[in-house]
């Protein structure tokens, strides 16, 4: 594995993680350390609108970064046990020292490993897999392959969802989205790009995602009141993009 520096910057109350470049690998508002500061991290949690609560019981996070997703789940979803697979032990150290990653191995377990190798030997299945792993140049490498997406599918439960951050693909996100669709028999949905330009894709196995706009809005409002996470703009962008074919979001 190529070695790069792990750098921390702070400006206007925002602390950021970098892998040897200006590329932001994670960020935290110092005064609200458990909020999801970056728009794409908020979007990655939109799976909470697609399944009935309480969900998920367990989650697999590929890529730790500044620990934003792991911290949000730990703080706001007490029924969820999370496993984070991170390839670089220095990232875990930075997340604990600078970004307030909780020390609670019963509910938040960090495994230092290559995610490809981890899924080959792991037997458990997960309700939610959050895929947000990039190198210092913003490349996903082996995490953006048909084989890896197929491995993710094999480790999802009957209500399982895969959530993928598609930013950083060298030739745009369309090729990555096509690989996800092929691995999941076209049971995927690419959300309209959020304010940061990131594109988040969701894929499902087992139980069909079949939800109407009013239900999405109601779930988004409940989530906003419970956790502060506001996904109402996401619902509005889905509607504007014509995602509700036949009046429902289905995949």
C-alpha cells in the first residue's frame, strides 16, 4: 500500500482530514462533531427513508475517513451495530484523536483490513453497507469493480441496501453505476447529484424498495426531528428528477 501523509486542517470551525493533498477525505464541524457536515455523507444515509424503522440492525462501513458516518449511526441509531473496515491504521488513529470517534467496540468495531479481503473471509450479512473508500488521489480501485459489488450483494440481508459514493471515478460515474446495476440485476437507483457534486447510488436485494413521495417526506421529517439530519431536500430533488415513476420510487 502506498504511503501518504495524514493531514489535519481547520478553518472557520470546520476540521478536515486529508491524505497528503487538498482533497478532503472527511470533515467535522468542531461545535457539532456528530452532525454530518458534508452533503454527500447526509445523502448516503438516505437508506433510512427507504426501509421501515427500526432499521438497520447492523451496518458495514467501507472506509472510515473522519468517522462521520460511523459517529452519526452510533449517536442516532442505538439499535445498530456497526463494523468499519479501514485499510490504514493511521486513519483510525486520526479519527480518534481529532474527530471524536467513539470508543465503544460493542456497537462500533473498527477492523484494519483491505475490504476486498475482508468480504472474502467474512460470513456475516448486513442490513446496510456504506461504501466510501478512496485513495489519496480519489480513486476507488478494487472497490469499484463488478466482483466487489457482487461480494457486497452476497453480504446483504433480505432488507439489505448498498449505498455508494460515486465521486472520484475517473471517467464519471456512469460506468460505476452500470457495474452496480449489473451486480444487482438492475435493482439500483442513482440519486441526482447533491450540492457538492457527489452522486450516491443505492442498490437493493431481497425486499423491494417501493415507497411513495408522501411516505418519504414523512420519514424525512421524523428523521429531521429525531437526529437533525434533514433529507427533505433529497426527496425534493428526487421528485424534480422524475424518480417517482408511476408515483412511487421502486427498485
